[in-house]
C-alpha cells in the first residue's frame, strides 16, 4: 500500500463518520481581517473582471489575483497548514538555520512567523507582488523578484528553502528544484508543499460529472495550455529526488472540503476549508477560464457559482490531499 493510500485509509478510519447538518450552521458566516500591505509605486497593477493582478512582468506567470480578498484567503491557507502540521511551520528537521528563503511568499505570513521562531536568522521572502506588511520583524526582508529567472542569491548560502502552494505558477519544476539545490548549503533542507487539484469521496457524493470535477478538469486543461501544470503535488517527491536531494521524505495529509467529519481535528480543518473555498474557486479559475480557455466572464462566473453551490451542499462528503516533501542537500563528494 502506498503512503497516499495508507493516509487515505487512516482518514477513513479516523473520521468516525459524518457530522450532522447542525455542525455546518456555525460556519456559514465568514469574516475577513484587514491586511496592511506595502504600498508600491513601482507596480502598475492589472485589473480584470473586478480583480487585481500583478504587473511585475509582461508575462502572466502568476494567474491568480493579489487584491485584499486574495490576501485574506492566503492567510487562511496558512492557518490551514498550521492546523495540519499541529502548529509547526514545516516538517523538515531544520535546526537553528541562519539563512532562510521563502519562494512565492505571498502575504509574507510564513516568513514572518519563521523569523519570529528563529530571531537570529536572516529570512528573505520573494514574490511578484508587493503585498507584504510594512511592520515586520527586523530579520525579515521582502524582495519583488521572479524566482523563475536566475536567482540573485549566492550559491551554497541558505540553510532552508521553503515553497508552498505554487501549483500553476511554475513552468519548469525540475529547474526550480536544481536552483534550490544549488543555493542551499550542504546539509541544508528544501521543503515544498502543495494541494492536489482533485477531489474524492468515499460515499460517492462527489460525482464525476459534477460542477466541481468539471471545474478541476478545466483548470488542468488551462494549465496544460500555458505550460504550467496545476496538479503537481504527487510529482514533487520525484522532482526533489531527481535534483539530487537525499533523505527525501513525502508526507500526505487529508483535507476535508467541509466540516462534515466527526473527528475534531478533521472537522476543524474542514471548517476553514469550507470558509476559504468560495474565494479559492474564483482565484484559481477566473483568469484561466477567461484568458486561457476563452470563456466569457459572465459564463465563467456562472459556472463558478455552480461550483460554490455544490461545495456548500451538506450532503457532499469530499476531501482533497496535501503533499509535503522535503530533502537534504548532501555534503560534496571528495575528489580524487
């Protein structure tokens, strides 16, 4: 049995059944917190269909928005990962790192938390959008940079490089893995995590012809069309090993798409997923539908509304999976 199937079976055993309708009622209302972001005079943002996108590069490398709605969603995703990892920021056996790089840092929330955890470390978070807070720990710096181009950092410099939820925003994953390998010190760690762009249900409540599955298939089609695969979670371990990392570990976690499990931890995870999913549907799909697949904006929004309606259906007992992979850069081999 594979690690993924073992995890899936453990989830089925641990869930302890399905919650009642009453368990959903407290999650219907969602609240957003204000985020103070860096003001940027050097970026002219692009606006489409009521959403704001980065304009750092003429190429549309990152197809998701960077507005306040998306920033709030990204912070919710960080909270979901914290719950999955039992309050930890990563799973790699990193001890007292002095130089840390966070690829695609987004709102910078992970970089800020890891800087608080290791106050003697220098923490760099890079991103295409200047949406990070201005008030941060003194050992954090945010850089507007494209990590798909040659890196500005010295090789053999970082003790830890971290990347999370970059699906759909990377064209050449093996190249990115090699860059991480080259810029780590020997015995430094690289950790990458992502969510599978698919869904499952053990009771058949998630149908193959349902709006959500159709939506996921459309994302796959759009990703293939622009050369940026959105369903990369199961491929991460192979790429990390291929880059030369050793002691590679893959961990697979179940993510309920709603607060339907009876198990308290799974219910809590499902609650937060239930809250952030409506915004995630638009964030991942709107630009891909209209700019890549050629849908009319109104047609795309109508289809997204059907997907959201399905995900709010209390009879749906679906889940996705999160893959976390880490590896260590070995010591250089002695030359003859």
